[in-house]
């Protein structure tokens, strides 16, 4: 009779099974946050195991990474992130210019965190910043092209850019059609999802599979509101884009997996709130190291500069004659005083700009396509019939 060795928390018998996240991070010389980012970026191949879909890493994958040239420093460098001030220093530009490039969508954050003042601090991959500086040297000196100047002055494209990037990551990690639909709907508020999917059973299935947009729930109500403002799409055009994608994937799931059981493999996203009444509801402010005056602009839909979602063409940030990156929703700009502390504060704002007559509400944001394929154009408007 074969004796079994003791099972460990991070592996099988005698630790021979796949490793849990904490153990795998230690084996690779990474902090837990760095390990999770490495998994999201595809540098570490992980699989979902267990009833809660915990990410685990096979020992063969650990061996492959440890045998790679430059380990562990090379792996850590690929997941190193910096804030605005440090990123500007690495690229050899001023923090103000870095901020304008980021607000215009040319630089897309890979993560965000909240500082002690409950302000959003955006983090960028060092690898991507250095690649951008090498590929676009003309954007680091002199006057910025008109599309980037207009984008930086009118709207903040960091939140929608991060949401597009995060959604693309969740879609890549999804294994089934229902999981993909839940990933596409992860940025939608619960009330908006109820409007899009009246069927309670289908909605429950998506809520059970919906992944978290951001890990580590905040401890205070104010912090939860700030995080939710970043992770939830509020602009009507952005909501329409993700809602259309989710609906298309649900229609596909009805055909391919009609009897798929409701699973709790991935915990549902926290929060979500009620359905937005429409209009931009997130304001972002950026303060320098010494506080002072900061610009506050409402967000608008954009995934320019982010890894394109399936069916989208990647946006070019650059040439003078190119179109303005992404759609331009009505935005309001004002100035406010920000206290000391570095970061970008976020707070919700109610209300919306009423839709213009003749607006085509069935199209996705500019530069994208409908999930079913093909580009959409404005709907024909019938000419008025005059009386005799």
C-alpha cells in the first residue's frame, strides 16, 4: 500500500501540486501585487483551480521562469510600475507634459491605488513608458499635436483607458462564453445590467460569474465610492459600447451553452450601485507635489492607447493630421483647489447632458465596431412630409 505524504497548503502531496499565489510569488522573488500583475500581463501562466477560481501556478511554469536569463531581476523589471512624477523622470520630460500625454490617452495606466487622502494615483508600466519614449521622440519635445492638446484639455482619458485595458485582460482569462459575457459586463452598474438583461436567470448567471475589476476592497465608504467611480462606466456612450458587447455575447451563449449551470467560480464584483442616469459622473483632479490648483474634468469613453478590445483597431497617438483619439462627449471644465498630497482625486457628479436630436444611440464609440462585426453608421432619418 502506497503511503501518501502530507499535503501542503500551496501544493499537493509533499508539495508536488500547483502552487498558490503566495507561494508562487515567493518562488519567483515577486511581491504579491507584482505577481498578480505578471499573471494579468501573461508573463506568468496561471490556471484557475478550486471552488473560488483561485489562480495557481504549475511547478513546471515556476521552473521555466527561474531558468530564464536574468532571473529574477528581468521578471521584476517587466512588472515594475511608477507614478506620474517618477514616470516623467524616466522619460526625461516634465510632470506636466507627462500628465497631458496621459490625459489625452497616449499613456495608459496599468493600475491605480488610493493614497491616504482617498485620491487616485495612477501607475504605469516602466517597460511601456520607455518603449513609448523610444517610438515617439517628437511627442517628448516641442508643441504637442493638436489632437493631443485638445484631448488633454477637455477630458481625462485615463479612467476609460484603464477600464478598456482591464476588460481586455478579463476577456483573455475567460474560458467560456458566459464567462466572456460576464467579463464584458464587469464595468456596468447593477442597475444598467438589469436594464440590458431583463431575464432574471441570465442576469443571475452573469452576476455569479462577473469578475472584480479591482482587487482589495477599500475599508471606508468614501474609498469604496472613489474606487467604484473608476471601475464603473458612467458615460452613456461607454455604457452603450460595453452593454452592446455583453448582449451580443449573451446571445451567443444562449446558442452554445444553453444549459450552462450557474457557477461561483469567480466572486462577483463588489458595489456597482444603481443604474446611472447618464452623463459623466466621475471627476478627476491632479495635484502637484505641493498641492495647489488642479484641473478637474469629467470622464468620457475612450480606450485610445490601451490594448484594443476584440473588434477594435488600436489607436495611434500622434500625427498632427490624425483624428482626435476616441469619441468626444460633452465635458465641463473648471478649476478647484486641491490639498497637499500627490494623486488624482475622483468624485461622482450627478446629472447628464441631454442627448442631441438625431443622435445614433446604436453605434459603438468611434474607432470600434459592433461585437457582431461590421462598422455601424448613423441611422437614416426620414424627411418630414409637408401637407398639401
